[in-house]
C-alpha cells in the first residue's frame, strides 16, 4: 500500500481509481463492508482511501474531538490489511478545511477523476459539512464519476438488539464496559495500544506483577476488570486487565494494568497491544491485601476461561446472565 500525504497527492493520483473518503476510526464492520465493495468495483483499478489525520475537529472544535478507537498507526495497518492500494492522509489545514462542498467536488471531478466514489451512510464533506451523499449523487449524475452510497451494516448485540455499526456507538458501548458488543461491531476485539510504563510496583509484591499501559489518546473503556489478551512481539498472552483508580489503595489516579499469565520478562518501555475480550466485574475496594489476593485469584480463573472466547461472536445463552 502506498502512503501519501496532502491534498496535492490526491490531485496527482492517476485517473480511474475507486475512491472512498472518511475518518475510518476503528475500521468497524461498516468500514470493512465499504472497502469490500470498493474492491469489488475495482477490477483492474486501484482502491484509494482518503482520510484526515488528525480529526478536523482538532482544529475546528478541539473540545468536541471524540476519543480515538485506533491510533493513526493502527488505522493504517487495518486499512492496509483490507487490500487497499493507496492511502492518502489529509492534514486538517486551511487549504483543505476551507474548500466548499462544491469546490471539493469540482476538484475530485476535474483533477482526481476517479471512476467510482463509494461512501457509507452519513457521509459529509466540504466546509461546514454542507456536502452529503444526496448532493454528491446529484452532482455526479452528469459526470464520468459514478457515485454509490452503501446501506448501514447492522449487527445483533448480545441483547439481540439490531444496531448499525458505527464509531459513535462503539465509543458508547466501551464507556459502559460492553467490550463484547463493541467487538461485534468492530469484527475483532477492541485493542488498546501503548507503551508499558513503571507503576507503583504493588502487584509484584503480592505475586501478580502488572504491566501499566500508557494510552495513546484512545477511548478507554469503563472502569472494571476484564479478561483479555496482550500481544507482545507477535505473541499473544492471556491477560487480566484492570482499569480504574485502584480503590483498595485509594490511588485516585486512573490506570490501565494488565497481568500476563504464563509470561516471564520485563516489558518496561515496550509497545504492546491489549485486546479486551470480556467484562468480568466492576472495580471494588477490598478490606485488605489478603482479600485483594483472593479476589484476584478468582479474576485470573475467570480470565483463563473467558480470554479464549471470540468476542466478535454472540455469547452463549448460558453466559448471558453474567455478561455485561
């Protein structure tokens, strides 16, 4: 996959590509379906993904910027895995943000000259987000560019409700600890990527050493204990994950800690991927160290059982009473 930067790279593309434009945060099932259709339309043509990095709201309304589901590096990796030929990153600078919808369309039609533009539901473009799929369909009708807008991709959550997979919904699910439902929308476990930093070192003193993850601005799920997997240098280790302020010790500082089962070694300073597979319980304050160790033992037993689940598939009926 070729990685290109800036609006000039977009203008200089060879004509006849299959083009799609969007944020693609999380690369959820809706995005995956969109790219699948792009590949189907491509035949001998190239599939080109255009995205903003960082989000335009970082310039337009910084207070409204949503937390990321994927870091820029993760998003690029996921898109490349979908068989995309070229990936163009547009910075949110005035030369891009000040283009009206009409000017943006004229540039695409006259300078980029794609064979297809394929977008998902809710697609908007241009200054003030005044351009949309309806206008693009009207404007493209008399041109050599074919425009298609796909239907939302709907998935069944654990409570059997049918919802359209989208990034805003996934953020809401994560904020409520519903990592299995988030995985159903994503088509894979929700993953936090970051560097392991030094913590208080308490876990090691009670025989449960933890890796403290420094998040890279991603959406952090609700406080609680989760079963998960930690990927280190291509290897996956079962991991019990705690997110919260460690109430037993009254730390007051929100942390992401993971205990890797059957792992020996030092992770300080290394980058890891932490996959959250299943919700286990809420954070709770234990009466003392012994009670905490007993609680952790239960968590580890549950983690061994649940971390092997495929979180993107519906949970077994017998487990519905304990899943959140």
